[in-house]
């Protein structure tokens, strides 16, 4: 999906091998991406999902700003967060 600000945004789902399909979000600016720069992978903290990195109430989001500077940005929603989903019903592993 291409945002109005020229960014390319894509959602992927990745099977973590423990019963969860984790949501992975990629943001980059096709005309500004700098392959010499390492990609940035952001993992949200306790009780959060990746939404906060893609939102700002009055300016560019954190992910968009990094992409504007040539970075390829990845964020992830862990178990029970955002767009991640359980693949099989019931408790998964020792942590539920």
C-alpha cells in the first residue's frame, strides 16, 4: 500500500512456530531507500503494539521519519498484540 506521503507500507504475517501468526509491518520510501543503511527492526515494549510507531497526532510518525532518512523500517506485533493472531485454539505453550 502506498501512503499519501509517498511511503510504501506492507503487512506480512509470519508463523512463529509456536501457534501464532505474528504481524510484521514494513515501511520504506521507494525513492529514498538507502541500501547502504541497515534496516531498522522495532519491537514494542510490554503491553504495546506497533501502532505507536506509525502514528503522530500532528507530524510525521517515527517510522515515516526513519523511512524519509533512507531506512527500511520493520515493526512487529507480538502474541496477543495488534494484528497478530492465534493459529490454533487453546493455550499455547507454558505461557498461555
